[in-house]
């Protein structure tokens, strides 16, 4: 069923990275809560931490999803379609 072996390898790699990110997030939850409390108490340095984490998860998950569908042979349509 796999149509593109290179895309399947990349999907597996990004899937593994995604699993690692979720594991790190799970085991560092207490630290993230402490950062949130510090931000609430006036230390604005950690304000960007959730934003950076969200971007990292978004990038890795998006790459995994794209390569996963490409490995199955599905690609997005090229160009805009018009219904005139």
C-alpha cells in the first residue's frame, strides 16, 4: 500500500520525533506549570515558552501528516479551482 518509500521513511522519522516531543512534554509538565506561575507572578521571560512549544508541535505534526499521506500516494491538488 506504500507508494513512496522515501516519504514513508520521513513519515516514520517525524512520527518518532512527535512521540519524543509528547514524552518530553509529559515528563516536563511540572516545569511548564512552574513557568506559568512565574509568568503570572510577573516574570514575563517565560511568556513565549508555550508559543514556541506550540510551533514545534505544529511543525513536526504537519510534516508527519504530509509525508504520511504522500507515502500513501495522496497529494494536494495543484492550483486553484474555479467553479464558474
